[in-house]
């Protein structure tokens, strides 16, 4: 029987054997030695990501070792990817999020929003979904799920003790709704999930094309607003039959939780002000730059917000954030994003991307919109078995060069596929929120598959259609009009 340890061991061995085969064989016609070795390293990393041969974050560090060792790229070139401005943007965002969590601000926000949702089971689920999604835009989807889970379990306990409603009609759809809305909410902002930063980093570093915070919000937020109600309806009315009757028991639990929370502390207030200031600067950055002749950028704003948390006092010998809280941020994600950028740069500069793109001629006969949908579906179902960040890191450079080869604006491919990478709803291993909810012990894998397989397909359609519409209407982009940054990377 295959265990996780055996799969990991086989992954390590398979990855190394594949890389050795690339080292000791000659590249095919039309491909140089550096590009050939880059392909070998990319496949090793993909195998390790899929099999979790080592932690996925450690796999993200492999370019720092393998590229210099095989003399494909020097260490200075490779290491620059790990200090990319967008990696540092994520760092600042993580520190602000850690301050929100340590101060308890995130829980206060959640309870306030839930208090407005009503007390019928279906409205409770809607309230949890909206709250989780809003938090996940700013806090990691894992953190927002972990925060909402104990609140949800309290509600489930009240319902079960009073025999208000059975498990299949409330507990399971509620927990699934939290996991799914955490993943969906993260797609709305550039810092909401690592996949968004990964795409922005690849476009910025490899093609010198910048996606700003507000640009991404214009794309992601409408998709969240459309997808959340669809997921709610699908879970409440189609897969599970959830009641719409009010519950007085829930009113009491929310009242008790609010009473325990008490008044906002000075720490909470300072963190809230810094968070609001940072978000405001992100949103109005371009306006402020034009009016005041400034040179603000999303990264400097993020780091500024993080630094202010360490400066502003909240009491005697206390600051809004301390290093103990900040050191708990998910550093591994930064390694993973840096590794993805390094791999993407190697794809382009070695010529491997152009060589892969030359095969796009075989796809000319397929409808453009069908190709986009196929790509989105492929990414969603690959993410069911693989980290969504690793999937985006691996396939985004390939999709960009395929789009360029087909003379299609690459944004129409990579934006929907990146958002779709957060919409894998079928298996516990697909996303951290899925894993957290599954770990509650309240649902079986068959429950997640029953709801997830249909939502995967629905999400693929919604994300594809809305991305195309938004890029066309709000950004004035045409699917068959190649932008200058893409023309410079066009396959000859």
C-alpha cells in the first residue's frame, strides 16, 4: 500500500533520476544546453511539488542550488528573484495580518459582520461566507479559516444540543462554505493569496508588465461578488437542503461571544488605523502620485505599514506589533514565490519558453475561448493534487508563451487560470482551507467531493467568462490584440 512517506521517497528518487537524464543527454534540435538543463530542473521541481517529496517551500529553494551548480545561471541572478519587490509586498502584508491576529482585531471584525447576517441556518451560512471572504482578502486564507472554525463549531454545538437541525442540513454545508469562501475571498486582492503575487511577480520580473493593487482588485473583487452567492446557492439549495427558519439559540451564542470580546483595546485600535491607512494608500496610490508628484509603490506602502506597527506604542513598553508575533508569518510562502519567479526567469532567458511556445502552432484550429476554458479546468483539477502556488509557478510561464505563440493577449489566459487555482474545492489536500475544515472531523471526504466536483466546473465557467468581460470592459483589452510587452517575447 502506498503511504505518504513512500510517495515522498519515490518523488525524491524520480525527480533526481529525471534531472540526471537531462544532464547526461543532449538537447533536441533547436534547444540549447542551458534551456535543456532548465527543463530538467523545472520537471524535478514539479515532481517534488506534486509528490511533496520535501516540503513545497523547500522545493522553492532548489533554483538557488541547482542553477549555479549546473552553471546555467549565477547565484546573484537567481537570488535576486527571492528579494523581488512583490515578495517584499507579501512580507509587509503578512506582518500586518499577524498584528491583526495577535491583537484579536480579526475576531472582532468577524463577530460584528456575523451579527448582521440573521439567525436562520441559511443566513448564518451566508454570514460566515461573507465574513470569511472579507477577512481572507487581507489575512491569509488559512488564518481566516482557522479563525472562523471555532466560531462555527460553537454554533454547530448549540444546534446539535438543542436538536435544531441535523448534521447534513447544517454542519457540513457550513464548514464547506467557510473553506470555499476563504479560498474565493483571497482572489480579490493582490496580497490575498500567494498565487496572485506569483503571477504579478512573473509578469513584472520577466516581461516588465506591472499589475497594481487596485488593478487586481478591479478584476478579483467582482468575481468574488458573483462567485460567493453562486457557491452559497449551490451548497444550500442543490447539494444540501438548508432551512431558512430563524434560531433564537444562535442569537444567544453571538451575544455571549460579543460580551466576552469586550471593548476594543488600544492595540486593536492602532492596528485597525494602520490597516486602514495601508489599504487606503494602496487604493489611491496612483492618484496621490499624480497629485503630489510622489513615487509611492505597493511594496513600499506595505513595508511602511509593517514598520509603523513596530514604532507606534500601545502602552508601557508595548508596541502594536512585536517580533514574536511577526516571526510567526509563513516565511515558506516567500521562498515558494521566489522560486517560482526564478524558474520563470530561467524559462525566458534560456530560450526554453520560446521553444515550448513554438508548439502552439498545433493549437491554431481550436477556438480561443475553448482553449481558455480548457486551461482553467486543467489548472483547477491539477490544484486538487498539488499546491495552487506551485501549479501557478509551473504553468504560468508556459501559458504565457503559448498565448504569445497563438497571438493572443496572455492576460486572457493567465489571469483566469491564476484565480481558478484558488477554486479547487474537491479534495482536502487541494487548499489549506480545505485541509483545515476536513481536520475538524465533522465531514467525510465524500462530502467534499460531492459538493466540490460541481463547484469546480461552475467556478471554471464563472472565472473564465468574468475575467474576459472585465479585461475587455474595464481595461479596454482585446483578446487578439498583442500588447507591447508580449510582442517583445514573441516566438519567431
